[in-house]
């Protein structure tokens, strides 16, 4: 459990508080560096983010008067908050490699090609991902296990990988938002002092509408993909899998064990860690891989020679070491977010966004904009919940609205859109795990767009907006030391 207590506008000494113009300077610079570095120079994100860190550090020190020690503390706090995210990234990369070597993912592909057709694949992928994520409470666990298999199945059926990735994410984040086991669901309730099940109930109608519309769009895409499989393609793919791996129900032991532990309540990181060990032992016992060789696969990845280029490409993985590229981006983005938070930039921006509110519709729109802005600037979905959730509470109280309206708004617009930001921890994880760039799957991640749009519709029409009819709740939900608790597991 990591204690996170971000600065609020009122907490900052007025003499040291950045003006709105000063707060916008590092933000504009960061966006400029990313645009020039990634779009014009075609660099990887690491160094454009490093330029942003250097500029923000110098600006904070010599214009805002923030000491180097305070800046280091801000970076450290941000990295500490994201450490579980970083560890999960490494573990999932190792897990994917071991599950491929064990035959778990090839087995899922083998049987999935028999059961699914192009017409129903995309909507069924979204529905299955939603059900599994609801049970385990972790969108990242679902994407890193079943999601990888769905990518392979979809490719075998002739479905473009970005479409499959979009359906996986739609299902994963739908199930996550309705699961009482999800850490972001618990966090959104905690920072707004909302009962967990009141928060889930408030989320239900908007979530189901956005999900239903998404499934309908996937069904339309699926109908367009029908009949595109060349004769004998499925049999050829299955033959390549069966010629390389032993396909037996025993290869699903790692999957059953990992999801069983997650359903039982074990957090994502230890559950996935158990999955790595189970994958190694299954590779040794079922596939006949040597013990040392199985751990080498976990470290360095897989490169099977199945005799079919499509299958070999789908079952190629980078292992633990392959996570280093993504983790370096995550570390840089989290460091930049920590600097912006410690310099007061995030608090100032959230405050001024809040001042734009004049009624239920504008307050809902401000909350959506605030949550998405935090995703862009801080690169971490926890911040997109905590900062707006704590900054906008008084505005909701002043308008006589129940806190469940705020808890619903920060989660429906914050968590769900995090994976649309290429340099955020969520975007990096999903792109690396599913093997599809963020900007490629984004147009097909319908839930990520529909969830905040449905939320905005609620604000405009007043539908599902509930007024406060009882005494105002305490000022903040807190742990024993007064800091808001952020737990891992949703990712």
C-alpha cells in the first residue's frame, strides 16, 4: 500500500503558488517536446520526455523557486506510486514468454480457432474479457493473459490486430469498472468518501450503455469480416501449433491457477508471479523443456519455428528483458509527472478548471477534462482519480450533489481513457503486451470514447445525477496517517 497525498491549490503557500500562466509553461513545453521528438524527428519517447524533465526541473528551480531536494522528492514519490506498475510490466512480459513455452497461449489459440468465427469474434472477445475482468478485478491481468491469446486467435481468423486489441480493452475496462476487487474502483470511492457499492451502482447504467454500444459496433465490424478466411487457413494454423507444442488440457493449469488466485482475492502482482512459476513448471512437465531453458525463456523470450510465418510471429515474445524499453518510458513519464505535481502545476490547473463550472453540465465536463488532463500530464491513472477527486469535492457539495456523482465522473473519464495516452503507464503496458501501438488500437477502443461521452450526456440531461439529501460526509477518506491509500491490482 502506497500513501499518496497530492498537493491541492489551497495547500500551497500563495507566495510560492504558480500562476496559471506559469503552470502552463512546462505543460506547453512538454507537449512541444513530444510533438517535435516523436512526430518530426521520429524518436522513441524516452528522450523527448527527458527534455521535458530537464526543462521542467530548470523552470521549477529558477522561476518557481523549488529546491532540487523538493524536486527529487517529487520524482521519488511518483516513482514509488508507480513501482507496482513497473513490476507488473516486467512480470507480465516474463509470464507471456513462459505461457507460450508452456503451450498455454498456443492451446488457447488452437481451441479458440475451433469455437469462434469472424462474425462473432469481436463482440465475444469484448464480452469474455468483461466477464473475466469482473471476476478477477484486474484489467491488466486479463489483457496480459487472455488478451494475448485473443490477439492470436483474431489474427488466425483474419481480424486486424488493432480491432482485436480495442475489443479486449473495451471488455477489460468494462469489467474493471463494475468489479469490487478493482483497485481504481476502490480508489475512486475512497477519495470521494463514497460507499464502494454506491459508487459501483452509480457507474452501472453509464458503463452498460457504453459497453452495449461498443459491442454493437464490434458486431458490425465482425459482419464485415465474415467470410474472409481462406479455405484451410484454420487447419493450417492449428497444424503449425500442434506440430510445435503438445496441446492438452494440462497446458491450461497456469491459466486456471492464476485466475483462481485472483478470484480468491490475491492481488495482481503475486497472482501473476505464481503464473510465471506455473508456466515454467508446465513447460518442463508437459512440453519437455529443460528447467534452466524454461527460465532462460522467461528472461529472454520465445522465437518458435512453427513452419508458418504467421504463427511464429504471433508466438514470438521478448521475455523479462523485453520489458526494459517500455519501463524506461514509464519511469521518465512518472518522473515528469512527479515534477509537475511537486511544482504545484497539477493543483493549479485542476483549480482553474474547477472555476469553469457553473452547473451540473459544466461541472461534469470540467471533471472529465480534469481527469483526462491528469492522464496526459502525470502519465498515471491514479493521479487522474485522486487529483480531480480531491480538488473538485467542494464544488460538488456547493451544488448539493452526492459524492457518488464525483466518484463516477473521475473513474468513467480517468481510468477508461488512460490507455489512450501513448506515454502513460496504461498505454505503454497495453501497447507492449498486445503488440499493437496505442494510436493503432485507439480508434477501435470504443468504450474509451463512449464512457466519458455517456457521462457528459448525464450531466447535460441530469439523468442519473443525484442530489444530496443527507448530511455532508467527512472531508476526506483517509488511512490512519491521513494520506489517501492507493493500492495496486487494477493494472
